[in-house]
C-alpha cells in the first residue's frame, strides 16, 4: 500500500489574486485580464504547476471571484481556492491558515498574480537558497538614477547601488512565515511577505530576479505598446504524401520539375506546399488544408497550391501573426532536389514575404525503404514558426 505524501514535507505555492486592480483602469480585476492569449492569473498557475518541485497550488481570490477564477483556469489544474481579506497581508494569512488546516507544508512560495511570467530558473534559485536560509526573495538592481522628492520637488539623489527592486515569488520556511504573520501588528499591511518575516527577526536572503517578472499595475502596463514581451511564439507542423504517377506534372514548392512521373492528388498535388499550408494553419490552430479546401470540391482540381499557402498566410495576418521562419524536408528517391532547391526557396520566400535565410528546404531519402524508397510517392514535412501578439 502506497502511503499518502506528508504535506508537512512538501513545497506549496500560494498565488495572491484577490485584488480589484483599481489602478489598472480595466473593466475587470487585472488578474483576469487577458494577456499573452490567456487570463493573467493562468500564466502563474501554469508555470508554477509545471515546476517539478511544487506539490500543491493555492489561489487566494476575493469573495465572489471564485467563478471568474474557475473560468480563467478551466479544469486543467489541480488547485485549491481560498477567500482573501481586506488587505494583501490578510489575504496571504488566510491562505497560510488554509494550508495549515490541510496539513501544512515545509516550504511555501508566495506569488502575486500580477507578475505572470515566472521562469523556472527563478524558482530554482529560490528553493536552493531556502535550503540554507529561512527566506529568499528575487531582486534586481536599480539602473536608473534614483531621487527623493518632497512635495513633488527634487530633494536629493539617492545612491542607487544600495537600492534593489523586489519581486515575487518569494520563498519561506512555512512554519516561520505563518508565525511571523500571526505576530504581525494588527491593522498593519505589508506590500510583500519579506517585510513580515524580517519584522519577526529572521534573515532574508536574495537571489537574482528576472526582468520578465515585471508587475502589471497601471494602464500603461496593459497598453499595446507595452506588450512586445507578451508575444507568443507558436509553431505548427505539417506532413503530406502524394503518389507518383505517369502523365502528371511534378510541382514542388511551386516550381515545376522535369521528371518521368508527376504527383497525383489534390489541386496540383504540390506535396511540399500542402505540408507547408498545414504547418502554417497549425500555428493558429485553424485546422488543416482539407478543412479550407476540401478535395471533394471540384473548384480546387488542378489549382496552384500557392493559393493555399497565401490563404493560410492571410489567416495568420488577420490574427496579428508574423511568420518568422519555415523549415521543410522533401522525402524521395528521385528526382534529385538539390539542383532545384534554391529556386524552391526563392519561390516560397516570395509567397511568405520572407528573406530567403528564413526559408529552409532540405531533402532526404529513405534508403530504399517504404513507398518513397520504392519510388511510389513523395512525402514532405514542414515546420512554421510565427510570432502572435498577446
């Protein structure tokens, strides 16, 4: 019989998502605003859930936000919901109490949902430091000149070498953190938990943070001009096969090639462009070539396959996508592809409006094995990468 894991030996993550985001200027609490293609809170849940050292995710939301959270996350994650308090400190304390009532934890990561892009390397640094310290936080240096103001007037310059920007997640010994919260002055609030455990007399270690962990607070943070680093990189794959037959033309990558046989099939049977079309459609989850151009529809009989590539390219553009590069492989025994490779690359680069150094065309054989080895047909594989605005 397998024993259930002891929670007091586990590492848990507590995501604070109970705010209303009053300063963000949004119509919804900022943790539910869609950035990078998904609600902001979901980014943190996905990244923390995927880390192998984290055993359980807890999420603190305001009363009445439970359904919004469930809609934001769907049914893909194992998490527990806690109702927050009137301040951040009270919300974290509610979460810590819920964890204690469920059996506790050894280590706890406390993270603000307003910092959606958590990197594994930051989590690793924090947990490594926690092995030798009761608390660890990620920090970054201040690179701008720092000043102190008095009634909006410059009073003095502050030595920036002594100032550091603090981020989350922050890592703590669970028992020490909950005790620090219990002894924290009633009615006080703290902008992070490092202040609370420091007030309890514990040392706080630091690790290198990450610029991608910026906090989203003001309207400008959510503006389109500020979303470049929230772009998604998407990849699609395509594969196609067509039979070689006598009396048919052979088109590969939009280039006609002299050969004793040609390809038979949908449209002009350009197996390379068909694979490329599917790869492009795959980057935006838009189905496959058959969904857009059914082979049973006579209007596509004999048509140039470049039409399909142009259609897929237009769909990507409609979604705000930018094609970055494509990589394709032709699989056949004959004809030899190398003499035609540059012409194929140039043609596809023109179709996609790309520089040729972003278009790769390769060829290989199957060493005489299978249908390609028997010269019965030609196969093609394609991979496309795009950047999609979040």
